[in-house]
C-alpha cells in the first residue's frame, strides 16, 4: 500500500510520504477499533478520528484519515487503493500536503462480513 501511495504522489511531482512507526501503530489501533466495536466509522467506538494519532506520540500538526473494508478479491492493496483514488475526499488525503503516513490492516468480521480486511491510512504533517 505504501508503494502505491508514494508512486501516485511521485508521478504527480509530490514528495513521498515517510512511514513513522507511531502513525502505523495509530492506524493498526484504528482498524482494530472498527472490528472490536463492529462499527465502520471514522469515530469508531465513540472516539474522534485523531484519538489514536494523539496517543501514538506522533508530533504532527495536521491530520487526515482514510478507512475502507472489503473481503475476498476486493480486499487487496491495489483494489482498496483504486477505490480511494476514485473518491475525491480519499484522493485528496493521498495527494495532500502531508509528510507522513501510517497504514494499518486488521482482518475479522465486520457488519456481518466474515474475513473483512479493514484498512486505515493515518496522515500527518510535521510541516506546520
């Protein structure tokens, strides 16, 4: 997924995103929350989307988030990435003025879908 994001950015003259472990941990926790609470939402488990970013120790000053889920052949990195790139808001995050990204993936049952692959991208910028 990181390669797909950075390839898309670089093909448009944008800098590649760094991948600090703090944002990766935040993204993993967000995907886990979505599964645990069985709630596909940026506010899963009643938490603001910045909840895990703030607790991760990431010191950025602006944030964004993409979430998606699918199962079977629709759950591959390329399939999810294509969905995000065809959505104006998700595309804006991927190509946005961020410096870093964390990518999380958890698999479980979500909203009655067994084997759901829950993807989260947490974006941040240290350029304030």
